[in-house]
């Protein structure tokens, strides 16, 4: 019996070590592949590099999208021929700049940021990028500023990017539907949460917010949607994308 216990403990120890080692190696591989893709298809950009540097110097959290994800946002905006874009969650303006670069000269991007410090950093980054004529940064809780957009007549943004506090994702989706029209794209980041999204009893408010968001997408008749898992230098997560479809 003692020998069995020893062998079992040894087996479990080796299994845990192997899992940990594989996890480290996997993250290293994801990062290397991200670097390969970025070096090949998303060349160095002094403006975007300065945006990240300024955000870091100001103490902003590193929650920005990766370079290849930023370019994906730009490409989606170009594919959809977006003329008006709404971003919920500005941070330092990194994804804002990617999205704004897809706009025509008469385009408009409104980005919502609750933290005044973050908003100021973002404004400076947007000015440096030469995009201040296209971008308006609005400060305040999105749940408060979204209704104001509706009263101002914004009712058909061509693309809406949701990347703010996850517990509020259901409310953001509800407002995105009110502020979009046929053919609009609604994109939400961080919808996999390192796999925690499959845990129905999670006590994490962000996980529950994302789960409710996903359920709403699933039953909403006005959209056709999917979600994609992603890995890379930002770890394991994913994004959801929905297109607003014609009403029956």
C-alpha cells in the first residue's frame, strides 16, 4: 500500500509538472507566433508605438488589444465601409486609432471612457496620430453617456466595438442594438475569459456579464453572431462578432 501511495504521488507530481511546463511552452509559442505575424503583416508603426509608450508612462493598465487584433478591427471597419464608429471603452486610444484609420475623411468615431485620466491620455495620443478631426472622446460612465447619443440622433453606427467593464456587457449590447441598423457590426472583446466563460457558477462578475452577453446574442432575432477563441501574447481569450440583420 505504501509503495502504491508513493508511486501515485510521484505520478501526480510529474503530471502537474508536465502540465505547468506545457502551459509555459504554449504561452511562449503563442507569443512567438504573434511576433511572427506582427513582424510580417503589421510592421512597426511609430504612432502606435508612441501611443503604447505614453499609456504605459501614464500608468494605464495593459488592457489594449494586440497589434494584429488592432489591425483586424481596422480591416473589419474597412470591409464594412464604416463611416460612423462607436467605441465603448477607450483606455489610451490604441484601438481607437486603429479604427479611426479606417474612416473616410468625412467619417466620425465617438469613443466613451469613464476614467478622466485615461481619456486625457487618449486625447493626446489621438492628436499625435493626426486623427482629432475624426475622433470625439466623451468622458463619463458609458451607461450614462449612451442614452445621450440616442437623444442626439445617433441611431445607426456602422460599427460598434465593446471593450469596457465586462459586468455591464449586457447593457452595452442592449444599447448597441438601439444605436445600430441593418448591416452594422457589433464586436465585443474578451468573451472567453481564459476559458472561464463555460463556468455557469463562476463568482466572477466579469464572467457572468460575458455569459449573459453571449446568451443575449444567441436569442436576439435582430443579429447573426458567432464567437472566436483567440490565443497570442495577450493570453487565451476571444471575441464575439455580430451583424445586424434585416427585420422580418
